[in-house]
């Protein structure tokens, strides 16, 4: 294989640039040309493709977002759209593709694999909801952003003796809320993987108030529902002054942590290694700090799960 492409797709995540850098420089080290595909699958269809050199990825390892930009593309979900994308790859002689992104990005790579084109998926999403890997690129940075916000909000909650509901991202997964809630000392963590009883949530707040507790932090994963609605239910049921903070897209930005930079570098390089070995139709990940790869046709059939022991620990420590 002498020529490969790389694209980022779906929601951006801190560390994507570090992964792009690793793909480009690992490939060039092995005398393989690399072409950057801009605007994700939409750019693949329209031919927004440019050869990348060593200097093209200089000074980006510390930057959030993605230098290749990203977009969601309904057209690529169609047979005609994928055919157009394949024609662009064939026109430039690109023999393999590294796709950096989340679930939707993987599904696009899966479709190309079905057409016989070698693809390797690299997990880039703050949601940490990709099966086959303990962590995804961007999760650690987003987690630290949320923890920083919780710490700051707690100062105000303490000063004003209020209950605060903090809604965090995560799509259909509760990892970001669970890890942030445990690290931030939240009194209650609501995630989509676990049932919750609002009566018990309010009863817990009342028990804390009865023993002299003046403020509380409740972390809600967006997959559970609206933090604003949950905050209203709490205030109506308890009469405690309640405020809601929806952290939003601040969680997706910022300079990646050292953990995300190293993870992205390792996974990006591993993706290139697989292509050079003639192995397409794979996704890379990290499990127990060891790099792994899985069949892309199987990985999306697996269901993402949370760490039940961690969830139980958070419940025990927030009595």
C-alpha cells in the first residue's frame, strides 16, 4: 500500500488532531503518501482531498477540534453517495482509509468495507460509547472540562445554599456523567443505563438537608432527559432553591490532555500499521492499556455498557 487517506467525521473531539498527525507521520515514515479528506464523508463525495506532508500536521498536536474539519453527511448513507466517494478514492489511487470518529463514522467505514475498500476506524468521541475500547479519543479532556465546571459550580452552590443540576453530554451513554459525578463528588448521578426514581432522588436530598447539608450537586446525562425539567421536578418536590447548568458544547472543545494526546497518537499509528499489513475492515482501541483491533463488521453489533462497579461505588460514596 503506497497511498492512504484520512478523514474525521461526526462530532469533533479533543485529540483528533493528534490522531491525524500520527496517521500522517507514521505513514510518511514508511514511505506511504497520505491524503487528507476535508469535511468528512461530504468532502469525500465532493472531492475535497489534498495531499498532506510532514509540515501539514506541524503544531497541531495540542489543538482541539480537527484540522480536516467535520460534517454529517446524509448523502453518504445512500448507495449513490458511497459510489461517488469510491470514485474519488479510485481517481486519486488511494488504497486505504483511516476514519476517525464515533458510531456514525464507523458505519460509513463499514459500508466502504462491504464494497471491498480497506478501512480502519479510530474511536474519536467524547461520549466514550464505542465498543471494543476502554477509552475513546476526547473522553479524558471532556471529563476534565466537566469536573472543572462542577468544582466551580460547587463554590456557588455552597455560597448560596442551593441545589444544582448539571447536564452533561454523552448521547445515549452515561460514561461522562458517571466518571464526572464520581470525581466531582456529586450526590446523585442519573445515567441512561440505570433506572432512577425521582421520589428517591428527592428523598435523598431531604435526608441530606435534615442532617445539615446546605447544597447538593446532581449530574444528569443528556440521554436521561432534560436537566431543566429534572431541576423543576426537584424544586417542586422539595422546595429547595434549584439551579440548572447545561454545559453544552464547551465539553467538546479545548486543548487535549496528555492522556488524549498519547492515546490518539498510539491509535492513529496502529491504524496505519494495520493498513500496511494489508488488514482493512478493522477498528482499533485500547483495553487494559494494550492496543487492540476488532472486525468492523462485528463491533457495531455490540452494545456499549458502563462499569457497574463504578456506578455502585458512586452510590455508596454519596450516601
